[in-house]
C-alpha cells in the first residue's frame, strides 16, 4: 500500500498538485480550488490533512499519490516535503506528526 507523508514542517500540497488532482476528477481538490478562487487567491492555500480524518484527504488516495509521483517536488506546498511510503497491505497504520510537522507512518499495536 502506498501512503503519502510529509517530512517538512506541515503537510500541504501545492496549487499545481490540486489542479492536477482536480483535472483527474478529485471532488475535494475541485472544492478547495473553488474556495481558493473565491478568497481572491490569498496565501492561505495549502491542504493540511491527516489520513482517514473527516474533512481531509485520504493519504492513500490514488490521485494524491499520482500527483506526488508525477509532479515530484512541484507537489509540495511551501514548507512541506511530500514522499510516498510503501507498507504491506495488511498493516493497520496511522500517521504520527511531531511538533515540527514531520510525519511518521506507524503500525497500530495493542497496549495493556
């Protein structure tokens, strides 16, 4: 399974990545670009999100993965550095984000 993570100071994608995803049919990217246009293209643009949380992109979204693979560093928003991590498909995982914004893909473990 491929997962997009950030090793910079905050997860966000570039406008170019959002346009790439929107052109391939990503409803979320289309909505975000529309909101960006309505807000007069302010510098706030950049999608911050963690996998499987309401209101964000799924980090395993094939269009998100394709944008990072295709655009490379052009998929990064200022301060972010996106990369793709591959893990076995049967692993139950989550994203741990440090105070600096650096993300680690972690496996769920049982705790007693």
